[in-house]
C-alpha cells in the first residue's frame, strides 16, 4: 500500500486491538484483494452500522472528567481528530482505534426511546446529561440520522437539563430546540476549537467544521441566549500551544462566556496512532513534539494518572497553565456560567406522578 498520507483522515492506518489475541490483527486485506481483482476500492468510505443498546445514559466514574452522566448517539467519529481519547473505546466493539474509528460508525437509532425511558424512571433524579461525552453527537452521521435532534426533543419534553460538546456547525440546525431549552436555563453548549489556523485544523481534525464556522456557531448561539463555553482542547506543545492567548481572545469576542483546556495525553492505542501520524504529516518536528508531550506526562505518552493526565505536570505544563490563567484574567474576568435548572424536571415528574 502507498506510504502517502491518506487525505481526509486523521489516523493513517489501523493498529492492533488489545482485546484480540496477538496473532489476530486488523488488516486492510480486502482493499488489496479488490485492487488485484481489478475492482475500485475506496479506502475512505464510511460505513454506518446500526446497534441496539439496552441503555443510553452512562454514569461517568472518572473523577477528573467534570461530568456525572453522558450519552453518545454514535460510537466512532468521522471527524477523525488524531488526538481523540475516544478512539480507545472502539476496541470494545472489535474494531481498531485507528482508521476503523473514523470509517465504521455505530448508530444507536433507539437512543431517543432509551433516553425517554430513563427520564420516566421513578428513581431518576435530575442531573445534567452531557451529549458527546465520548464522540461528537453532531458528526456527519447526524445530518442523515437526526438522532441528536430527537434526543433534544425528549429533553425539552421533560424539561430536563442537557449539555452538549461539539465542533460541528450542524448544531445550528437545532437552534429552535436549543432556544426553547435556553428559556428555562436547561442547556449549555461547549464548542471545541483547537486552533485559529485552518492548516493546523485540517491536519489535526480533517473532517470537522472550519474555524470560521465554529466561531460563527459561538456567535450565533450566544446571541440567542445559549451560554457557550469554548473548549481550547487539547493543547499540544509546539503545534497549538502558542495560540492560547489569541484563541481565548477570539472566542471571547465571539460571545463565549468561559473557556477550558486540557494538555494532550495519548493513552492506549492513541500514542501509536499519533506517533505514526506526526511522522507522516510533520516529519521536521515530530520528535520535538513527542518529546515535549512526554515531558508533560512524566516521560511517557501514556499517562493514566487521575487528576494529572489532563493537566499534565512539569515545566512545559506549568507554562501552559500560566498562559491560560492570564487568558482568563484578560478575557473572561467576572464571567460565570449559571448552573443548569434541575427544578423544572422534578416539578414535571411530581405532577405526572399525581395523575396516577
């Protein structure tokens, strides 16, 4: 197979699935077979595979993630962000964290029904549920399947708080529902923006919305009363670390009321995928970037320490945190995002129970 970078994808190959026996490797043999047989083979074709989960709302047990419950209408993500921590979860489904993560998207069409069942449960107490705790709920598949929109309709029906994380401008399609939720302080938006450079965006996050469109998302949502937190994450030394101040300034000017960031960490298979990618896309600075990432994580790419893995430690990480502290002081002083409203759901549920 060609050694040229695969255009429009983040990962450049599949890697071994740690849940398989050593001798069983994921390979692209079917592509080679097609070529030998004279057939056209499209290595960039995305496959949508329907799954049938029994539950959709997940309790988040990691102590440093910052959310209690999440739900993901899709597994795998066509955005192809090379650093994505969710890549590792694709291995649970028998796929590779590499190209499979971007090409084989698992679709949960019954997610809205499962969500409604959860919200109707007598045991459930109102707590913000985060859409996209793992993979982006507004990735390209959403345009076709509209599962996220149907879930938002359920949240609105039950007056239940919801937060969203996305880097796709498709979110504006659902502005009508988001505005209705915002009237009762039931929704918060987190827009991920990693760079102001289109060239950097293109190679880091090949199938995401452009920087211009993401800034338009922040502006439009903010103008419609929907609070926006800008996720300047992850910060990668010598790739986008120099952009912390201009990023914070720009998102603030477009209406974001807060910003957050993490230091890149490459757990599990992601270290191998990222290393392969950077040697193909940035060969001149590949080792410099990898060494600086290691310096942020005790000399390793694979940092699993709770409380440290997302913050990093060491001299470089301290510099990044100092820059973010300055950015917040300059551009977000006094800004506070109010906690989402939990009372309306409880009132709704209490009222429904009185009918029985």
